[in-house]
């Protein structure tokens, strides 16, 4: 299991905000942060969460058809 | 002062709407979706919450299909100019506002065929009449849900069913009805819904939008404005995803903060309760005016009308009645053609227009009675003054 931090990258802030809502509704602690410089992304914010939630977040986004660009674990 | 011009814009707004805008301007104020700092995120969240509230109000699942525009007019233009192409046929009613008729007349010049279905003398579009017009292949049907002239409410569900049977997209102008008449986009067969924020949604002027139902071919709907979206900044081409595809440039975030609070107010109050109240006000207004001698009244039929009623006097022109209502009685209304020559033609009040009294949720029966008394005094004095 990944013990570090992961970020989900989105094409737009609207999608990132939707991701934040979906995660919070499932009790997954997340935080919107500016996209780390070394990661390429389309928009200014991404969603950070603990690596332990990586699979749950990925499954949740797929299940709810939330389009995301990538999930990168640091 | 008695404000009876709610069909132009609702006034007063709930105090919480003004408070929400003040709070946004004081505490948040940043540009949504442009930067990654906390205030920008908070501004983005305000807009996202507004999309969610509107999605809930119009009963659609995906809040990202709520596109914000400056007003209903821009939403209607986006739908019409974005979807119609040369050779297409579009069908509309005889009760439309110029926010629909002017873009349609513009499109006519570029090879789009416009057919208008006549309405009854009360302004109603008969679904069977519409169905007959749709025997010819039609790309879109566009209908004004609630008249800004006589307040009649169209049977959109049946009209939408007719459009759907014919394979046409159904665009509804909900400028007068969003927030005060129940709208369920799926149940009502509505594909595109243009709304304004500043009327029955109790937001400020400069807010509105277009809601896209599931059948709208987004890949075919051309944006009418292109520019910065805060997304895909490395590309010089417009993003293809929603809502960014149709939302270029910095939005009216402070206004949308107010709109969000207005929609929350509606969701808490309940559209059904609002409709019941406004229906009662429509009765008081219409029945009261009917008791005044020397008036010709233009209203929808009981149970399916907004509290928006027009009238003309036998002896005085509308502008003179309007001026005297304002100056002598403090009754604020709107006279003339209400940007709707087509509707006035249908109702038989073109080109002189009418005096329009439009109540809102916060209007009292006493105010309506006082306004009607003022009308009675003015028309009974006739041209004597």
C-alpha cells in the first residue's frame, strides 16, 4: 500500500471540485491544492489524498464517470 | 411605492441574496478556476455549488451541464446559433420574446427556415397544432414557457413530447418561469433550458444560463464565444468539455454567489409553494382588473398563468396610464411592447402595446388592490385631465 500522498489531476477546476465532493461524500479526506510544478496539468488545482485511498478514489471516479486526467502518487 | 414590474426583474431580492454577494465581495473576491490559491478555489466552489443547486432545481443529474451566461438571451443565442445550420428548419410559437425572434431572424438570412405556429387568443400553443407543423423535418422547436406579456404558461410537457416524436430538439425559454413553475427537464421533454438569474430565481442582473439535457449533441453545438477558461491553457483551441466549452472569460462570480443564495431560498421554500402563492396573486390581479370598467385585459386562463397581466384602457394610451401610475400613485409597471412584438400581435395589442402589472412572490394582495384602485381612478378620469 502506498504510504505517501497522491494527487488526482483534472482538465478543469469544475471537475476537480466535483471530485472533491464525491470523495467527501464517501468519507475520503481530500484537499484541493495548486498543481505541483513538476506535474503537467490543464488546470490550476488538483486533489490531494493519502496514498492508502488511491484505489478507492480511482474506483469512485470510474464508477461515477468523473473524467480525470491522471492520478499520480508522489 | 408599489413595485409591479417583477416580470422585468424581481425586486426586492431576499436579504440573504444581497448578503451573500456582499460576503463574496468582501471575503472571497478571487477569480474562479484561474489560480490555485485558496480564495480562487473558494470562488470556484461558489460557482460549482450554484451549478449543483440549479441542477437540483431543474432535476438533472450532472451539474456540469449547467452553463452560466450573462442572461437568458445569451443562453438562447448559444442554443440557436450553436446548433442550427443552413438548411435546418426551426419551429417557434407566436408568443416569443425578441430574445428568440431576433436571433431567428438573423439565422433566416443565413439559410435557416423559421416556421411560426399561431397561438390562441390567450397565447396558448396547442400541442396538436405544433404536431401538424412538425410533419416536415425539423431540427428544433423553441417555445417561451411563460409569457412576459400576458403571463400564460405553455403546456411544455406536451409540446416537448410533440418535438421529441418528430426528432427535433426542444429549447425552452424559461426566463419568466425558472424558479416559480415546476420544471423537470427529463419529465417535461426539455433538451435545452435557457434561464435568467434575476427574475424568479432572485439573483442579481447579469446572471443566467443554458442547461443541456442528455440529448443535446454537445460536439455539434458550436460555442458563440471563445477564449480563456483557466483550463488547457497550453492549447490555443477551445476545450471540448463541459462547462468550459461554453464559458470563456471571467464569469460574474459575485452575481453567481447571489444567484446561488436565491436558488437555495427557492429550494428551501419549494417551487410548489411559490407557484401556489403566485397563482393566488394572479387571480387577485386578474379578477381585480376585470372589475374596472373600460379596460381590455390580457391574461392567461386561471390555474395556468403567472401573476403577470396586461391591459389597455379605452380612453388613454398605455404610456400615459403608466406615467400616471408612477407619478401619482407610486405604482411601478412597464408599458409598451415588452420586447415582444410577436406576442402583442397574437394577443391583438400591436403596435400600441399594453400596461403590464407583474407581481412577484413578495407582492401582497393589499398592494395589488391599491394598484388596481389607482388604475380605476386614472381610467375613470380618462382623457379629462
